[in-house]
């Protein structure tokens, strides 16, 4: 195995770890949504989204622009929570977004 192949293999392993973490996050979000529905709480909290994702320096400007674009295109805050991550590039978030939409048949 060449050095490049070894590096690509390591990168693939990192991608798997990231995807597993994002899927785990998605399941937790679903549990939170279920809890909120059971207890009569608002599912969407736009103020929290703005505070979490757009205010401060958690996300860089390119990531914020991508997230705003997603809102403009009709993604809900809950949907965005399944792919929005400060550790991902906008291109990676877009890919996860596309996978999610394909799974839902959109």
C-alpha cells in the first residue's frame, strides 16, 4: 500500500467517524423533538438557532452564509440541526444535506 493509499484510508476512517457522530446527533434531536411534542413545548426555537449558529464565532462566515442559504431554500431549523456542524465545511454540510433529502425522497 502506497503512502497516498494509507492517507486516503485514514481519511475515509475519519469520514466514517464524522458521519457516525452526525447520525448519533440526529437521533438525539429526534428524541428531543419527541420530548417537546409529548410535553407541549415548541419544537422550533428560531432564537436559539440564531444564538447557536449565527451569533458568535462558532461558525465561520462561509458556514453562516451556507446555513442562511439553507433557511432561504426552505430547510427547517430542525433539519439544519442534522447537518450543521462547525467542524464541517459548507461543501460537507451540503453533501450531508443532499443525502438526507435523498433518504426522504425529495
